[in-house]
C-alpha cells in the first residue's frame, strides 16, 4: 500500500523527529554533536527554512521547523543523509543510521509554537541527562545569548553568523502573544508543562515499541501486582508511587500508563508533576 503524502501545515511550522535505527545512539562524542549542528546550518543555507528550536539527544533529535517552500521531506532527507554519511565513515559501518520514516506533526497555532519551544528545551531534563541552561546540544543556549544583552534593541548585538536558530522570531512572538518581557521567556521555558489538551504536545516523544502486554508483565512480575485493575482503588499516594515506578521503564508513555492502568490521563500527568515539584520516595 503506498504511503500517504504528508499533510502540510497552514502555519508551515512542523515538529520533526529523527531517531536512531533500532533506537541506537547516534551521538557518541562532541565531534558528532558539532557535526550535526554544522549539517543543520548547511541545510538552512540550501533550503532557506527557519529553525525555531532543536535538541540533540543521544539517540534521537527534535526539530521545530518553519518551511515556507514546501520542501519538508527534502530538508529532513538532506539532514539525515548528510549526517549518516559522516557517521558511517567515522565508525566504519554501513547501512541506515536513522529510521526510514521520520516523524512529523503540524503545529497549527501560536500557543502551540511557543509551547513546543519549551517542550523541546526540556527534553534533557525529562531524560535526566542535563539541565535546561547547561545542556550544550540544543537551541536554548542560543536564546540565552539574548539574555546577556539587557538593552531592548537586541537585534544588532546578536551575532546571527554564529547561530543556527531564528531566535528573533520566537522572542518577538512570545512578547506579542504573552504580553510579557524578554526576561519572562526564560522563566517560561523552565516552567513545568501541565497539558490542558491531550492532543496538544501530548507525549510527543520518540516512540518506543514496548507493547502493553510487556508493560503488564513488568507490573505483575516486578511490582508484584497481579490485579492491575485494583490500582484504580489505591489512595493517591500509593497510586502515584506505582505510576512513578512504571515511569522509569524506558519507552513507556503517560498515555500508555493511563491505558494499561485504566485511569484518567490527568491522574498520570499529576503524578509526574508532583514528582518534579517534590520527589517521592520510591522504596
């Protein structure tokens, strides 16, 4: 059956994701990360798209792209093939580096665009591998360059030749949409995201192939809970403990936890939020 063509976003902004084949790491040292950043910069020169945010994680990549030339597939193919050629040569390997089909989602409104910037920047924090302000392999550091300039007219002081991200577009959009100042943007990026709509930025992470049956097996064998439906009757603290233990399994999403446990997604989201604000003791 032929693949369906990708839906084009009216706003022309897309959340694109690339992940390593079989979820394997695609970055092993600083040289790899630097190379990918150079590939990004070169691809922008070729295709003239805008990049609002990005993050390079060990085995996957998030990109927020505005493509006004309707070449999204070509853009991603160029990025993937350029890096794969470098990667295979360096590590003396052959074959695919990335999964064949990249993932993308249309970003249809201003609020979503801004929330996606924040979501992407928070990826290292969620993965437990870095802080939003110190993680080197993402776009947040480029936004921080603006923070050093305390004058309102930051345009002339920001050295765009050293950047790959179109920070001005997002900063201007944030100030206009949120009616807030430049300094507020950085606090906005650190805020814990509490989603109001399950369709908006809901578990938009790199998908794992963990099946519900495998998750059920883990709960029964490792947590010694034979009747999973009974978890619905637990008090809030006990239920949160179970949710956060399940959360540690690589590849499990909030949506999947809610589905397997038979509870509302908001209960799972609340447990995640409580942990971030006041970590629970999981004995």
